[in-house]
């Protein structure tokens, strides 16, 4: 299979917390409000976030901060 798009990297919760600086409870509250990307289900008991969605969210926060 020759795909011109690289496979997105999947981030587990500790890395998402580290990248955003937010605790788990805040991340899940933002997800409930539709303000943070939802994870993808990997198995019955594990989830991960596509790295590009998390980095896009961070970039949007930085853009909003610099516009204020």
C-alpha cells in the first residue's frame, strides 16, 4: 500500500497531559464541551489522540492568546 500521507502518531493520555499542561479532569471536561478533540478507541480499554489534532488545538490556543 503506497500512501502519500504519513500515518498520524497516536498519543496516550500522559503525553497529551504533558503537551497541554492540563490535568486529566480538565481534558475530559473540555472534551465534554466539544472544546478538545476526542480520542480514538484502540481497544476495549484503551484510547489515544491523533497527534495532529492535539497540536492543532495547541496552535489554536496560541493564536487566540496572541490575538488577545
